[in-house]
C-alpha cells in the first residue's frame, strides 16, 4: 500500500566538498528536505542566484546534527540555515542531494 502524506519530509546525508588549504575535505551534512510539487519549482532557473534562494527555501526544512568548531552540538540549527546555504559549496551539494533523492540516484565519485 502506498502512503500519501500531506507534508512529506525526509532526511538524507549529503557529501559536501569543503575547501581547505591545498584541496578539499569531504564532510557529511544531514539535510531535512521537503518534497515539493513540481508545479512550485518548474519556473525556477537554477542558474540565477535569487531563484536558487527560492528553490532552497522550498526544499530545505532544516539541518540535523550540526556541531561547532569544538565539536559541540549546535543548539539552534535553524538559525544557521541562511548562513550555511549562503556558502556556494554547501548550496550546490544540497541542491544536488535533493535532485538525486527525487530521482532515486546515488551520487558517484
């Protein structure tokens, strides 16, 4: 039996390639996504930053298991959403993670 949810949410871990001196470090980010009806995103141009912002507002419900520089849990992950999604390497990974989840694809290295 297929369950119909009025507000479908899901959590996926997304690999983020974080720039570091001399290269990149891969870190995992737990993203809580919303499933969005295609009619709400069909006219969004992901090559335009403002459209990316709209897209991210629609698809991202939050982050889980964030830690600070001392590896202590972040008390209010929601307050970090705008900052994190403002970083190009994070927003790109989050958008790709959603598209892969919707397609049922696994990310290849």
